[in-house]
C-alpha cells in the first residue's frame, strides 16, 4: 500500500502530460516575402481559418517575415496574408494531418496604390 502511494503521484503526472486530441503538435508556419525584392516582410497580418477551429486565429509576421500557428487539430485550412502596401493573398488548399506540420512560402505583390488614403 505504501509503495502505491509513491507511484500514484507519478502516474497522475504522466496522465496529465499525455497529449490529447484537443492539443496537437501539428502546426502551420512559414515566411512572407516581397515578390520583387525577395526580402522578408515584417508586420504582415496572417489569418488562419478552418472548420476544425472554433474561431479564426491571427498573427503578425516578425522582423524576418516568419509566422507560426502551433497546436492545430487536423483538417482543412485557409490562410489570408495582408499588408498595407501589398495586394492580399489567400491559400485555401492546406490539408493538415495529425502530427504533421505545413510550411508556407508566400510572396506578396506590391500594390502601387497601397497605403494611399484619398480624401474627397
């Protein structure tokens, strides 16, 4: 009985740390670039949508143009990329499997009128 009391806390810790279907190690990550200069784009807005999610997720690229959506359930995903002076871009063909990750290399096209505010 005494040894059982020592084993029980360890068993509880193992069960608490075991992965569940709600928490997956699957992820979608990548880098956003300027198509003309091939330089990474900081501060691009990346929106992730899927029927597998309760709500959309949004991140902003870092100074190296990197983004990451961790702990995703398997399913079909769509990504939308936006930046003030670039045309928006969508990827709707992403199929994520359990225990896998997807990498996206995205090149945004500059919008010649991007960032211009017209007042009439």
